């Protein structure tokens, strides 16, 4: 009998125990709350294999947006559509070539926004929602698409698309829902409480197997990339240069000819004894930035070089063999422009 009080105490304790984890909202409520912080982006592209739309996430109440670096952003005007259908013109603030992130800004106030933190990675098996404008089906106040899945694994990224090797090789979430669709890059990965846990990545294939990957960059990496971008020199891509485009051939850089209007700026060759050859540029290098300004096409390269004055330093950021390589071409030569 002396154990009876102890047993009664145990029964009472079990009967009134409370789950310490946060109360979960219904899935529909979680999706609706998170979707208000996801935006639809429209820019360059529009031909087969080069879509003109993708997704982004709001990360500040005044209109800072994080998305993936892509040819969509190589446009004179980037349109941003909020969940409620409001439209803004977005400007490119800066890029992180290693993580392939970009920050855009719109002139907004009191906008709903995700919190970027450096939380620990989710364990395998965690349930998630992936929110994105896959296939561009949402054009106005339609909600972005939501997919339910789990984190199938956390592994280093080894991926490519064609000859292009992804420069980021850190850990990513491998997802069991299909997010490698046009329009999905830049979408939000949230947990069942609606907290941001990752950013959906580009359409890439695994280097070893060639299988399309469904993956997301963990929020900690997104947060670090965002802080590096806003803490550095902005690209100021929204302002048109007043001067004519500058031919990169003056620097000894011969780019692959345009097959499409937005052919990526791959280096075809360098001229002997030129700034490009002395800086170590090589054939097949993919030019992604000039003095910190994102470039995604031949025309973007010419426009990025145009505002530089004679004698200004010229720095190319290229992707070579999956790694980011910085090339210092020295001062810009005296102005020589195409007619």
C-alpha cells in the first residue's frame, strides 16, 4: 500500500502532461500564411529551355527579396507580383555567385516577410511544404503552388546542367517532392509551423547519376548569402548606363556567339598577350559577374562594362569546373567601342 500514493501521482502526472512542442496550425493555414511571403518574378527569357519566370521570398517588411541567380534577372525590368496581386518593379541589389543567390528590392511597406536565421539543419524525415510558382501558373492574386513532402536526406550538392557545374558544394536538403520544375527556383521551403527552412534550388542533375534533383539550400546558408550581399557593394542593375555598350573583345575576351537572345556568356577564347589572357581566363569559363554586378548574357557583359571609365579596375567572376574564380584584368583600356 505504501506504493499507492506514488502510483496515483504517476497516473495524475501522465493524465495532465502537455506536449511541449508548438501547436501546429492546420496545413491549409500554414500554407496560406507562408504563401503571403512568396512572390512571383517575371523577367528575361520566354523561349524553350529559358523560362521568363521564377519565384522569390520576401525577407524584410520594406521589400527585400531573395531568389536564385538566373537569366530571368537579366532584364531591363523585373516584375514582382505579390500574393494579393499587387505588382512592383524590382531592382537587382546584388548577387552571391558561390551560392547562386540574388537579392532584389521593391518599394514596399509593412510587407509580410520570412525570418532568416542560422538554425540547425532539419533532420532527415522532417515534414515540409514547398511553395513556388511552378510552371508559372500563378500570374496575379492566385496563390503559388504548394507541395507536401519530407526531407529525404542532407548531402553535399554535386550537380550540373549541361556543361554548367553548380559552384555550391555545401549541404542541401534532398526532397521527396518534385520541385525541379520551371518556375520553382527561388521558392520557399517551410516546416509545418510555417517557418522558413530553405530556398528551392535550380533545375540541376546529379553529377554522378544524371538524375534531376529536388533540393533546397538550407536557411542558414540563405541567411549568410543575404548578409554578404547587402553588406557588400550593390550591383545597381536597375540603372541604365548612359554610355554605349563596351566590346569585351577590347579586353581580349571572345565570348561564345549568340545562339539565343540570352545565350550565357561563356568564354570561347582569349587573345594572346591581352588583359584576359594575363588574368588567366580560359575557354569554357562562364562569366557570372563584372565588378560584383551580375551578368547572364553577352549583352549584359557589354552593358556592365560600359559605365566604367578608362582606367577603372575590371574584375571578372567566372565559374570554372564548379568553382568560383576571380580574375583581375587590371585597368579598363582606353575607350574603344563598336560603331
